[in-house]
């Protein structure tokens, strides 16, 4: 979990980027929820792409699926499993 000062700093930076000017004078509040849907760490998607690329290059009979990879919500896990099964069977799924 990020320290409160870093969370506030990142929030201010985000507002600055979105608005195009510094967030001075704005009232900002950042909170943390202990028992909520978890979020991936920074760089997660890049690591996932790298792993998928490695598996493809080496033609390994392995596919990655589930909450650890493509989304933590139930519908994300179901879709991840569906896509993994299709890849394992060499099938193309409609988007």
C-alpha cells in the first residue's frame, strides 16, 4: 500500500495532467479501502505481455488465465478462462 503522502502527490499529478495546469488550490481527498477489489501493481500489463510473448516464441503448451492475469472480477475470470480454453484448443473466439 502506498503511503498517504505519495497517494496525495500522485493524485495531484493526475489532476495536473488531466486539467493541463497545476492542481493548486483544489481540495483533494484520497482514501484507501482495505476490503475492496485488488488492483494490479504498476507494470502488470507489460509483464503479462512479456510472459505471453515468451510462451509464444518458445511454443510452450501453457496458457495464463484467472484473476492473477486478466481481471479480478468474476466476469473477468470467466472470460479469461474462456479465452485460455480457446487458445489451448487453437480456436478463434469472436470479440
